[in-house]
C-alpha cells in the first residue's frame, strides 16, 4: 500500500514540531526500554558462572538444588552470592531489585530514604521505588495502550455504523449512548470488581466499555459527512459492497479524529488507572503501580521521596504525551493543511 | 431505425420535505415530473436547463442515487423496476454515470489503479483481467499507464475528469450518463473531455445522456436535446432544429442568454428565477417569467405537442 501525499505532509508537519517529535521519541524509547524490565530490573543475575557452568537466571528457571540447595524452588541469588562456597561470578541487571521483594538486608524500619543501593529509596514495605516505578510504567502504559486501542476500535465501529446508516438507527443509538454514558463509571468498576475480582483483562474490558463514547461522536459526524461525498456515491453506483464503502472509501478519510484523540485517550487511560489504583480499586496488589505508590506516599508523608518521585514520573509521562497530542492535533489541522509552500 | 438503448416512461422523482419537531413528512418536492424519453443506440442526448431545474436529479435517478417514485425503465429491451434493489444492480451493470465535480468524485486516498480496480474486482474479474481492462480504458480516455500509481491530487481537473470517465467505463456500460462533466473545467480542457466522449461513442458504441447547461457544448456534441424547466420537458428535438429555431419561449431565452464574443450583441438575461416565484400549480410552469405570457398560459394542463417534428410544451405554438 502506498502512503498518500496528504499523510506524508501530516508527518512532515508533525516532525517540524520539535517538542512533539522529541516527546514521541522519548516516550517510545522509554516504553520499549521498560518492556525489558522483567529482565533488566530484577534481582536475578543476567549471566552467572557457577563452578565453570554458565547460567542465565533472568531468562530461565533453575532450581535451588542445582546450586547445592535443598529445595526445588528458585534460589535467592543475592544470598547465594555470599553464602555458597563455590567459584561464582555474576553480571547483575542494571537495577538489581525485584519490584515485589522487600530488601531485608537493610537495618531499621522501611521506608528507607534514597541511598547508593536504592537510588530513589524504598516504599513502606521495603521495596525499591525505582524498580516499582519502571515496572509500574510498563504496566500502566501497556494497560493504557490496550485500553485506547480497544476503545478506538469500538468507537470507530459504533460511531461509523451510526453515521453510515443514519436515520432512525442513528437516533436510536444516540439515545442509547446517552443513557450508557450517564452510568457512573467508578461504581460500575467497584461493583464488577467486587463480584468477579480484579484483573488486568477485566479492568481493560470495563474501562473500554466506557472509553469509546467520545470518539464515537466524532466518527459519527465524519461518516455522516463523508457518506454523501460524490466518491462514496460513485463507489456505491459502481456496485461495491457496504463493507468496501465503510472500510475502503469512508474510513481512510475519517481517521483524523482517531489519530488526534489517540494521545489524549492514552493520557486519560494512564490517569484513570492511576487514580483507580490510588483508591484501591485498580489492579490487584502487589502489582507495581503508580497509584498505589501515591497512596503510600500519602500515608507516609514523613517519607517525601515516595510521593516526589512518583508524582514526578507521572507528571513527566503525562507532559510528554500531551506534547505529542498537541503536535498531532496541529499537524492534523485542516486549515494549515491546504497551504501552498 | 436503430433500436432503443434506454426508454424512460413517466419518470417522477419526489423528495419528502420533513419539518416540525417530530420530523414528519410535511409535503413533497417534485424534482422531476412525468419525464419520458428514449435514447437510441449510439446516440448522444443532451439535457439542458438552468441550475435547479432537476437535471442532476434526473441523472441520479437513472442510476438509482435518487428516489425513483414512479415510472418505467426499459434498458436494452429489458424492463426493470429501479425501485427494487435487485434490479438496480442489474441496471448499474449496463448504465453508469460520470460525476460533475472531478475533485470530490475521486477518493483522495486511493491511487488511480485502486480507483479503477475495485469496481472490477467487485464484479468478479481477476486481477490480471482487471489490469488488462484498466490499461485499455486508460488509453481510450487518453491517459498513460504512468497515471496508475499516482493519487488523484497529482492530476489537473481535465485529467481527473478523464479518470472519472475511465472509472465509469471499466465496467463496459452500454449507456453512460454525463452529469455536467465539463462545467468544472476550463474551456480548453472542456474540448479535450468532449473529444474523449465523442471518441468513446464511436469506438465503444455507447449511448450517452449528456447533461449540461452549456449550449455551445451541446451544439458541438449532441444529436438530440431535451430542454428542461422545473422538472418538466419543455422542448425536445434534434439539436439543429431546437437550437437554431427554438419554439418554446424558455429555449429562446436560454439561447439569447449565451455569452458571445460579439460585444455589439450582449446576451439578454432572463429575469427572475424559479425559486423566488414558486412553482405554479396550474398552466405553464414557465409562465411567471415568460415574456410572451398570455392569460391562457396559467390555466389547465399544457401537454407536449408536436410542432414541426419537435415536441414543445407551449400553447403559443397552437395558433401558428
């Protein structure tokens, strides 16, 4: 498939906006890097040389018995490093802390302030904050991406069908959407969460059920406008199917609101997951999450490093995404599009 | 005598006008009324008239894009009911339309090859057959195959219109409806497009319905002409007769209002427009604006009458 000149122009306009472009680069690189966090932000060595044999504990599961232990469970590699009387050599991950394990080697009661081993300190349970932030970023952004993609697909489909069919169907659906959108979202989440338990997938499904509404309004308007365009009429006259008209003729010309709203919907997804976690209705603990860290920060105000680092991380992420959204919106602006240069 | 490619009997197109809080149908607007004509194989039939007289509605009704309220259609000796969806698909296999605006009638996000390919694939042709057909059609409208990989924005208005013509032609229709195909183009480009249409008629044996408001183009291209006013046929006959010795006052007024290069004889402008007058319920529809109006003109129903082998809807011709 070839990319049309219009799309190329939009990309060029987006690239010209330095702030938006570099925000996109930073966010994408940060997200891709965070995807490696199960291996690079962990307390299992990347490579371990034990009695002349190579092991890769970050990637594979080994039982304790292989290293002279008693049980079949995975060994605590940090302990192993000091306790075993053997020829041992390791490469640890860059941030050698598991987000779920408390650091029991420190003396006193957590939360511990930032130190050389815990760059951002630990939370109230003695878990490394930096590690939890990185894992939280990965989970939060993955969640928001899934949510946005699902919500966008639903929005396109429902809004598109509404606009494409028009007439009574449109009116009927519009009233239905108004009723649906007036449901209190938070109560639905709490209710369903308390019945079926809280899981990543369930939370995405519930939130996507409310997420598509704003996009569907835009899609409906675009489809209503475009379906009476002469090229759509021509295609219908040439005997092309409704599916072709919907996906090939109208949809490619109706993508402006989809692309424009995408970064903002992403921000909304991050925000709502964080706030749900903050309230304790989000993902099941001990999943690393920013909202949960924030509520810890609130409960331990004498340990400001918890809230400061979390709020800073959230602020920067939302700021970057907003810059991207702003750049996309400007690049998509039809008024700047038809200018001759 | 050649056989008729298309015969239309008593075509009427009515649009429901909705209003009020509940959007009920309050009254109907009749865009085309009791329209009958026949199109011979290989003929070019022009339909002329002012804007808003129902020309485009007529074109759209023929291919099923406007509601077909009443009337019979016989296409290539076969009777169809255009109000039914099933017949409509059959009609569209034989009859296609070229759209007025070459800018909005081509999808900006499809390459020319996609624009031409989709209808063929939907009709069940294979990719190889389609490619072959597309190449033939492109050379018929005078475009090179380089055009295939480009998007519509890379072409001029005249080229775009030829792409539009090619799109209608790939399905090899027998009747082609051209809805003001030249009105959005420069004069020099108009000539190219008209040449292409004439070429198609001769090479592919296609009958054309040529809808236009441009008398000069009609004179250059068409065999027969229908003069239309407010959805009715006012005058119908061969181009030479109708345009050189018009019988109906409306036709006369239209011809007089053609701008010419001769400054000594400025065009005479026909006063008023139909919208401000409203549609007369009885008598001649053109009566409110007619310079030769008599008291008899506003009474009864005025039928189409044969005057010197031209059909004309005017009582002034009765006495002569």
